[in-house]
């Protein structure tokens, strides 16, 4: 049976849910799909289909990034349900790097928790400029408590450079909306209205050479290797020649033999689209998450760059002690993570809470360019974040 092609009738926006574990991100995502399915502008995706991996279902925790799609009156959304569990911040960074805006889910019962703050910080650093807050589990909460939690969230957003006073905060109950209670299904509609309003249409760089950071790699029996991710810039069409960069050694040339979004074939994919690309004669072992798929000759991997870096203070979950030249943390660039050495120049050291200019030498060449944001992690925690200022030839 032929698949129905994807028809581009509305502008496309990438949105995601983030926040602390068990605050109800996945339930809220399921509720959004249910409410919109009832209005005829989406397909209901139940909780257990969003939490797909067996370990996730068993633990009730989202580990990998799950994607669903839906439409409002004016837009087509790809929605990423991002993990809130502390061990999986790597996946959260990958997800946030692709977003045009995000829904920060905060439980009215718990308020701001450690990962709430970490996710807001990471979103800021990977360039998610527009947020809407879903104050979830509001059905059983005392109104005064709701006011307090809202104030606490606004203070956190302001501290991280967001316009905390004006960010929309919508009181919702994902669970009650899933159960079909009118008051709470209306709250989901209000939340989506807020997203439509607060997340502007992003500028899409469709004229630039094609580039897609690989998020996942799949094998389709009898057809070959598929890579998935969000197109960062440019356009890719069936039959286009592309290169895989950043795996190991030389760039690998291949041809795009299939383009799909949410299981629907596309003639072409453009900047902002969440896509799966089928690649000719590429072995599963030749490509991994973090690799870049790009127009031939458009990207030259480099291993050294200078950057402006903010080191998190101990209060923000960062280090308690100074860092010196020779420090070797993990750098999270787009969907890749790679070890690198930091050089603090004449100063030789830097303290948590400082913003500094540094030199970085990565363990392997990567596609880097001025303006690229990254996170710095050590021992399972985020210790800093920065932006590439110049690439060293």
C-alpha cells in the first residue's frame, strides 16, 4: 500500500516538552495529541507509545527523544518529548538543539526542581529563545500554591535571561485532559494558543548548503541505513549527493534515496523539517549519532577553536573549584559529544560563575563554525556552556 505523501500546507515549527522527571511531560504530550485528534488536526498518541523503549515503560521515564506531530489552526508542529531523568541530559541537549520553542512543564505539587533549572539553562545555551510554561497537575493544587509556584518559575526564567515577567504560564492538567474533562481539555487548547502566540515563526536558512546533524541511525531490512534528525539549513531532495562528516577519517559520499517525515514520503526536506533520510550503500557501522550529513564540499571539520564560555556556579549545579588549562571535559556540539582540552591562556585558570575566552582542542575534528553553541559536561553534570567565536585553521 502506497504511503500518503507529506503535504506542506502550513508553516512548520519544532516544539518540545522539557522539565523535571515525573512532572508530567509525556502525559501532557499525549493529552495534546488527544485534544487535537478530537478536533481533527492530529492523531492521538497514547502515553505508552511515546514512552517506547521497554526500560522506559518499566521505569515510567522517557529516555530517548520521542517525536509526535500535530496541527493547530495556523501551524504544523513536530513535538519532541524530551527526557527529564538526570542520566539522560545528553539526549535532552540533542533535542533542545533542534527546537524553535519549548513548553517547560512544572508540576504544581513540586515546583521548581533541579532538572527544571538545568533544562532552562541548557535551553538558553543551545539557543531555544522562546518558552511557554505549563503549570501541570493544577487540578488538585491549592490556588495560593499555584501562585507561589508560578512566581518561582518566573524568577528562574528571569535569572537565566528569559523575559520571566511576560513568558506565558498556563495552568493545565494533562491527566484530566486525557480523561476528557472539559475544563482541562480547554486548558490544553489555551496552552497551544499560547505556543502559537509566543513562539514566532523562525527564520529558515533554505538558501544555505544542506546540513543535518544525525540524531538516530536505523536499519530498514532490504532498503538500507536511515538517519534521522532536524534539517539545520538548506534543502535536500531525492537523488541528491551528500557527505557524512565527523564519523572517522575522510568524509563519506552517498546518495539520498528516500526522504520521509513521520512516515510520509517527501519530495524534498528543508531547514526546520524533522526527517528520515535513506542513504545508498552506507553501512550501519559507518554512521552514528553526532555525524553531520551535508552538501558535498560545504563543511570542513576542524578540531581547534576559540570560544566564549560561561562556567556554572556551584549554586547552578556547576563545579565548586577552579578549572585550569589542560582540563578535559565532554563538549556537546549539535548532536555529537566529544572530549576536548581547554586552554585558559595567560590567566591559566577560571572560577565557577565566570565568563571567559578559551581555546579548545577537540579529540577529533568536527564540523564547527562561529556562532555554534555547545554545552560542557563532566561526570554527569553540566559545568558550562559557550559559543564558538572563531575556528582555528
